[in-house]
C-alpha cells in the first residue's frame, strides 16, 4: 500500500466537506485533490484489494480510480449520492473490469495453448505400422487364387477399371467383378477387418 500511505493533513471530514472538495477538484484545485486523495485513497485501495486479492494490481487499479476521480470530478452529482459512494462505485467497477480483463486474457492464452498443442508425431512408429500393414496385405494377397490376385492387383494397385481388367485378362466383365468381390472378401477376412 505504498502509494496510499499518505498521512491525512487537512483531509475533509464530513459528507458536506467532501462534496465541497470535489467541487474544488472539478475546478482544477490540486490541493483539494490532495485532500480528497488523503480521505478516500485508503478505502478505495481496501475495496479494490477485496475484489482483486493482489496487492500490486490493487494499488495500480486504485491509482487509476483516483486519476479518474480527478478527471471526472465535474460529473459528480450530489443529488445521486455521497462522494464516498460515488468514488467507491468507480473503484468497484474498475476492479471488476480488471478481473474480467485478466480472466479474458487467461482464457485467450488457454485457447491459444490448446490450439497450438498438437499431439507429437512419432515417425518411427508410424513407419513401422505402415510396414507391418503392408506385410500383412502381401501375406493376405498370397492367400488368394491366382485369378483373384491378378484382378485385385490390376484394379486396386495399378488403377485399372473393371472393364480394363476384363480386357487385359481376356475375361468377361461379370467374371472379373466376381473375382474382385470374392478376392476382397477373402482379403477382408484375412486382415481381420469386420464388415
């Protein structure tokens, strides 16, 4: 509370004195502001500290409040409430704004960290898995009949259409489709893939 340790020397006493002091502050009277500061800096800091629970931030916000009081003293309306209530309302709003700002910043940082976090890519285990899968496919292809293996290899590994496979193998299209269907069913069963 270093910035708020001023000793009140001539600080205004009652509500009427505070209202008169704010009127003088509105006219730019620095001595009146010093007196108002002495009277209200402690309560402002205490209120802000209760909201923020951080002495350093509380001191900073309390200073901002007092600067706002200096700048907006002309807007003080005595018929709407006392000076202390007016100043403490400003302090409470500033403290809540700071809490919201800090929370929004923390939320942004968390979202950024979550978005930036990508699961680590293990290239070695990925290559091993691909090789094991390729080996299993080769083994399963070996379990097909020669005609099924030829049709599957031409259609799925060399990219020929069914009609082109039929022409290449000099086999009717219906027969090629049957070989491919039967071959794929056997591959699925061999690989342990459920339908």
